[in-house]
C-alpha cells in the first residue's frame, strides 16, 4: 500500500485485479485493460487513466495527497468524525488516517454505447478496489462525481461517510487493506 502519492508514483506495475468468483463482466474488464499513471503538477498529485477496451470504458481522474498538501479539507473531514460511543452513528473505524488520504478530482467517465450497466458497475468497482489497495482513504467532492454519483454510492459498502467542506458535500471512503 502506498501511503503517499509520491510513493504510489514510484510503483511500476499498475493493474486492476478481480477477486475470486468475480462475474464475467469483471473478467471482461480485466482481460484487456490498461492503467496509465503520470505525475501531476508536483509529487503530491497524480493523473490516472484506466481503460477497458473490451467493454468500451475509460475513467480519468487525478489524485492529491491532502496531508502533504495541507488541505483545509482535513479540518472539515475531522469535524465529521463521530467520537461519542453512545451516538448511533459511532463507528470504531471512523477516523482520518495520518497519511494515505487522497482526494479524487477531475473525474471523467467515458462510455461507449455498447457498454452494459453490469460492465460499468464492474469496471468502477475494480477501480474502487484499485484505490483501496493503494490508499487508506479517499475523498471526493460531490461536484466531481456527477457522471458516476450512483456508482460511488454503491462503491461504499457501508464505508462511505459524508462531510461538508466550503458548503459542498464531500464523501470519504475508508479502506481496510
């Protein structure tokens, strides 16, 4: 697991991985895919493009290491953590890690008409699995996910927490790898 974007950029073998018993739509996304990772404006940023030619899907997005960039978003995220064990929303794992937290931005999904809903769902779940493998938490502003909003909600598997930053809803997704 890369804990910083600059460490992530040093890795050489980027690929999507499916889990055992994954359905045929996952296999179709895995069989002929490419993950291109390029440095962003500095070592705390990266540009990523994931393509699955067989399904006619591509997802482009950028990452920012919000701890290294000392983002003001961290304060907003911390305010959303429920610390009271008596609160119905309390979650033992609901914390902001001190590293390995990235923001996804400039998110763009390209989809050919032939791509089925099952393939889109599988493709985006594979990307989520990829992110979870490499980072401890990722955050997304609602304005950045218009084209994939419903899929992001499905990604969370109960790990999605909301927060407000600069008057906008944000989502933080914790991982357990």
